[in-house]
C-alpha cells in the first residue's frame, strides 16, 4: 500500500500562488486578445505586420477557428519565420468568454500542458512550461497591440 504524505502549508501556499499568477496571466491575455479580435466571432481574422529596423517585418495572423456560447478557439501564427529560417511559430488558444480568460492549449504540435513538470522529462519541457507559454503569448499580443500594423485596409463608413 502506498503511503500518502500530506502537503505542508508552505507547499499549498506556493501552489495557490502559482495558480493565482497563472490565472492573472490568462485574464490579461483575454483583455489583450479581445482588443485585437473584438467579439471573437467565428471566422474573424486579423493580419498584423510587426515592423523591424534592420529586416523585413514579421507577419502574425490571428483567426477565430470556432465560437461557442462560452468559449472560442483562436489560432495565432507567424506567416513566415523570422530571418527566413526555422519553423514558424503557431499556437492554439482557448478563450473562456464567461470567465474572461485565454490560455494556450497547443503550441508547435504539442497539446495538453500540465501546470508543473518534473525535470528532466522525456519531452524536455520546462518545469513551468504552461506558464512560460502563456507569458510568451502575452508578450506576443502586447507587441501586436503596441507596434503592429494591420495588413488589410480599413473601410470607413460614408458620412461619419
């Protein structure tokens, strides 16, 4: 029979703090994403160019793949890898419309991330891989909001 060792108050507090910071990151990502994809309507798209000083811009495409009453699934991808080499970055996100949170559910073909991993592990994922992916998503969305330029012309309504 396996002996269960109760968690100490210290480790429970640490786990609670990790979960709270993870939720805060997901809430911030929802706000960033909602500024880019208003309403999360199915099929909505945004194509963004992120300019650089010494090279051509990176192009980022955001697309709502699926919309349900309480959730939406969004894909965010680089159109071409930077500097013309390597694999393009691609993420799938689940947006919880009622909870106002967005999190990464897939990245570069990997799915179903745990909150914590033992290290080393067979996939060589970081101990806090899920948190790092969502933090990276936040930086990517922030860059799109701060520096991005839409690659499609905006139609203005006549008479306004």
